[in-house]
């Protein structure tokens, strides 16, 4: 018998109008092949992103003539955009029965698409559904894309703005820096801040989540503090959440007052799963200076600006409003490389022995899984997701959570079990004087415990030497032995104790004084 | 003088000691704290010496101590104060751990002597509670004594710092404690002479226990051991207080005992280990084999003094991480000068101190203070750990385990979970080391192999001195 045919991974050309990205580069195609599968690509799929068929062929990827041939052969299809209706029918209908699809899916907005995929008995992994946790950062296609979009938004704004961004003093007069307002400091917003700052603009940024303040400030922008009752915009997984109407209104007023003073506004405010909040009212647009530019990165979800027309650039009241929905695609080579890299990372997780195997216990795979063999598995069961900081470019660092060893209750219990009978015995048989001493002793222990806890670590050594000197108080013990008696074995023992203890007292205090004198500002 | 006067003075002294420790918890009030302690001690000793004359017992018994006893005790105090003062004035700051250890041992001996003396004096009239107090005091005192002596020898380097791990060492410890218990029971109700010999036996067994307990602890855990012995010395004093029915001894002993216990707990937390693990674990010998199998990938990049000087000169933010190696090489003074030169050039030089750096809690702080480095520049782990990513150059001087990235990212590592100074986040790390040997925990340090790390081999003091010369050009 022949060995079972190897799984075929196919990369079709994107069909969405104006989409120039491709889901695999020659390099990542070769990496995918190493996972024990065959990789095929539709002729011309990477052309718009400057990856020619020849380059794929050289990297060992088979080229197929057209989409029909590709879909007929592929068991696993890699795409960028979610499948759509084309001249040759819906892309989902072209999938093989039971095939696997990896692409952006946007399940919340695409109910009908899920049903189609279900009917095809497909397995679907959504690149947009990969949970935002530390371990999955390398497959976070959204962040990678948003990062580029934020950067590009600034470039587009600069291209449409009639003035430079940076300040200059020229012979003919002073050029004022552009004032840029960034709304929403997610990955895209932060990338926009960095890019605008690099061009020399004065940048302020606004976000409903107070936790991003530090990130905004670390990039050199001013954080605009917006407070309204007790609501904050921090939602699950570090994303923003939907706010009440009254809150939205207050927010609009707040933004309007800053919009007036801004030359450029870049909006990136998105709440997962719902249309983008309209943060910039037409009134706010009117109040802006003529020639100002608004770049609406939320255009695809309806836009943050009331006057945005998704997909195009319009001029309203003298303000240019750019509603481009293809910003990442405008940097297709780079965007493809990043997207393709995240796809490979995800494939490395789910391709085992050349087969797609989903581990339901892995929260990354479970999260990305939208349809499994014809069953809709989205949304995944709720997981406690840490509000992780979005990675900011390559310098983004993450902290590994330290595992705390659970404190065993047993030492405490054993202690209590030992102490209780002891106290009972003391209470029944102890002499009153012993009990008095016990009281003093226990109280002193508690006092010592409380006095010491807040010692600055720098003073640990002096503290130790002073307690050392103080414990030389045992000197008194020696003295008490000699009380009212002549020289006997007892008094001599006492005298030796006194000698040693006095060394302690004098030495301890003296050396402490010496050390403390050295500590200085 | 009614006897209540002594009691009141003891009470005042006790309060002064509490205030003293309280004062020692902050730089601003530390010197005052030390003085309060001295005043308390002088008061307590004065009133006890007055007691020798029998003042507090009223006129009828005013015979007091004979002149012989007075002369011996007076001489003992004077001699002791002289020796203590002299040693304390001369001791090198790098030898602080040894000094502290040896002083602890004196308290231990004194407790043993007081215990022996008490039993000797009481003879057959002793009641059970008192008898138990004596036994406990002697036990704790003897353990403190020999434990401190072994700690001293380890710190000195007289005996190796490797832990001595006898087979069945827990059983041995238990047997020693059991032996003490048996002797104490035998001694109860026996004729005074016999009873005294049994107490001597307890002293002997407890001494063995002290030796064995401390010998089994590795050099890297010395900060915990020293503060633990500090705690023991306090408990020994408290036990003596019970024997002699003296509240001041009890209060002071309890204060010292609990403060030492807290310091030990703080140290243990800094190593992410339980106190039991430190005291009985024999850490430092076993992990060696685990790490041998996984020598980190990558190669070590060596650098020289000229390059390092260039690196420091062009940096904006520099953090220096000192470790025990700095103390051994006595490199703190040239480091101060390097710091001065760099700060004059506008480089922001700071120091990062790990809680268990060195062989004594707070050891590094004392050494840096000795060299005249302002404590404003010296930062604790929590204060500075977030700043490493904004730092151009980190200079690690004779530290190893406390900058080991395995503690954060290698689950298999024996030091995983220990809070460490995250030096690797800086743009460049320069490690001053004598050789590629592993630290006290016996764990390989992947930091040496990181791409942003360069090694500068040699004696820390000489290296820093030539670095200074290169910077001054």
C-alpha cells in the first residue's frame, strides 16, 4: 500500500478588492513544508506584495495555475481576509469538504459565514481569535497588523497635511510643530504615537482605560485624563469595553474640546465585536482648522468619526477625513511577512505528524478554533485572561508571572496543636510568677515582630549588630548570680558570663555607631 | 532603695531597647536608636551592679556582696568593655559577618554559664518549672555557641563553605535532641552533683547539635544562618530571664529573638525558599548535577578594560550590582572612585542591591557606605528592577546567583522563582569575575552566555583600579 497522501496546504490569491497581502511568503512557505506537508500556491498570489512565483518555486513551493485548481487540491487553506463572495461563487463553497481554513474570520460580525463553513464540515482557525495571552504573542496577527496600520495612518496623515510635522526655525520664519491627537492607545494607537513623535509632532493621546497611561507617557506623548463617574473603559483581555450612552456623550464633549486645538486626529478606538463608537461628532469636525486631517482607523467597523466614509478619503468642512480600510495592505510586503509569520507559529502548534490536531486543553488553540469539523465552537468558554500590555514593537517585553508557592496550612496547625495543650498545662499547674513571665515574653515577641518588619534592607547589618549588643543584656544574668555571695563556683561562672557579655555590649554598640556614621547622603 | 526601683529601671531599659530597634529601622533615626540602646544598657547594668551591694533588699541584708565578688565582676565588665570596644574599632568592614558571628557565640556561652550557675546555686531546692527553664536555656545557649563558632569558621574560610551532608543527618539531629531530653529527665530529682553532671552532658550534646546544624548549611545561605543565630542568641537570653525571674532579660531576649526570626524570614523570601529548606535542606550541593547536564548554549564573549571604560564613558545610565566577590576583593573603594568620575561626567550611576548579596543581611550596603557612596545611590531590588530596561550598561561585580535569568525563565533550575536583579534587560552587561565558576548555589549562569553580556576576567579590585585609570585619561 502507498503511504497516505501528504496534507496539502494551499495559499490562494486574495480576492477582496484592493487587498495586496498574501498569507505566506516564500520563506514561511518553506517553513510550513518542514512541518511535513506539501505547500501549493496560486500563481500570482504574492505578486502584489512583491513576492513573485519564481521566489516561491525556488523555496520549493508548487505553483498551481488558478484558484479552482488550488481549492480542489488544498486540505488546509491559508488566507488573509475572511472568505467572501466572488465571481466564481463564495470562497467557502470552493473549499473541499472537511478542509481547514486559517484566516481572519471576525466571527462576531460574520454569523452567516460561520453557517456556510459549518455546512462545509470545515475546521476554521481565526487569526483574529487567537487569545491575547503572553504565550500567544508570537501568533498575534492583530497586533502585528495594527502596529503597521498605526504607523501608516501617520504617514497618510502627513501626506494629506499641508504642513510639516516637526518644528523648524528657518530664515523665513518659524515652523510650528503639528499637534497630533491619538484616540485609543491600543497597539495601533501606540504605534501611531511613536511614528508621529518620530516625525517631530507634539502628540497627546486619549484612552478610556487608565492603565495605558504609562505606556502613552513612555512614548513621549501627553496622556489626556478623562474621568467620568466611576466607569473605566478597561474590558476583558486588555481590550476596551462598551460604555453607557451618557458616558459616550461625555467622552464626545471631552474630545471635541481637544479636537479644536489639533491639526491631526488619528482614531483607533475599537471595542471587540460591536460597531466602533462615534467619538468625533460632526460638530467637532467643524470646529477644527481648515486643512486638518482625521485618519479613522476604525473605518472598517463604521468609523470613530461621524463623517467617515469607509474606504475613501473625503473632505468635509475643510477637514480631510481618511477612512482607508486597507492601511496594512498599503504596506503589503511587510504586512504579509508579519502575518505569514504569525500563521506559521499557529500551524506549528496545530500540525502534528502532518495532520491538523486541535488540543482543546490548550487555551491558545481552543481560543483560535471557530469551527471544528462542522461544529461551531465559537465563542470559546470564558477564561480568566490577564490584562496584558499589548506588545509595543520589538521592544515589548513581558513579565513572567512568578509562581507563588502555596503556603501550607500545616505548620500553623501543628503549632496551634502544640501550643494549646501547653497553655492548658501552664494554666493548671504553672506558678503565678511563671505565668507572669510568660505574658511578658509573649507580648515582647509580638512587639519585636512589629517593630522590625519595616526595616530598610540597607540597615540590616547595623540592626543585627545592635540587637547583638542588646542581647548582651545577659550580662545582668551573670551579675544576678553574684548577688550577696562570696566567691563560689556559681559566682565565677557568673563572672565569666559577665566578661563575655560585656565584650558583646561594648563591641556591638561601638561597631554599630561606626557603621551608622559611614552611611551618608 | 526599695526593690521596686530596680524593676522600674528595668522597665525603662526595656522600653529604650524597643525604641532603639524601632530607630534602627530608618536611616534618619538610626544613630539616635543606637544611643537609646546604649542608655538602656547603661541603666540596666548600673541598677544591677547596685543590686550587688544588696541595696534593694533593705537595710537588714545590706551586707551585700563581698569586695572579692565586686572586684571580680567590676574587673570582668571593664575588661570586657575594653576588648569589645577595641575589636569593634579595629575590625574591617569586610569582616563584619565574622564579628557578628563571634559575638553571637558569646551570648550563647553566657547563657550556658548562667544556666550552669543557676542549677549549681539552687541545688536540690529547684522546682520543676525552673528546672525546665535551666535545661532549655542551656540547650539553646550551647547550640548558639557552637553554631556561631562554626559559622565564624566558615565565614573566615577556615573550614570550607560547602555543606557537610552526613548520611541520615535528620536522624542524627533528632537523636541529639532526644539525648538532651533523656539526660534532662534523668537529672530531675537526682542529687545535685549528679544533676549538674547531667546538665553538662546536655551542654555537650547541644554543642554537637549546633556544630552539625550549621555545618550542613551552604555558604550562599550564610545571611540566613547569621540572622538565625542572632535569633537564637535572643531566645537564649530570654531563657536566662526565665531562670532568673528577670523581666528585662525576658523582654530583651524576646525582642532580639523575634527580630532575628524576621530577618531570617526576609532573607528566605528573597531566595524564594522556606526557612525549613534553608535550615535542613543542605542546599548548594545537590543541584550541581542538574545544571551540569544543561550547560547554556552560546559562547562567552570576553572584553578588556579599555573597551569597558569606553562603554561606561558613553553611557547615560549605569547600574552596578555588587556581590560577595566585591567584598572578597575589597573593591569597594576603587568602585567609589569610578562612580565619582562617571557621575562627574554626567553618567547616572546607581547601585542595585539584592537582599541576599554577600554573607550578612545588608552586607553590601555597609561596604558601599564604608567606601563613602551616598545611600541615595544605593537601591533595593524592588526599587530598581524595573529600571534595567532603560539602562545602558550594567556592571556586575562578583555577583552570580542574584543576577541569574534561570530564576525567571527556567522551571528546571533549582533557583527558579527566586527574585533576581534582571540585569539582562539592560543594553549591555559587563560581568567582572575571577573565573567561569558557578555561584554558591552551584548553578550555571546563562547570563554569561547572553549576547549582550561581555565578561571581564580578573581580580575585581585590580580590574576596577585599571578601569579607573582608563577613565581618568
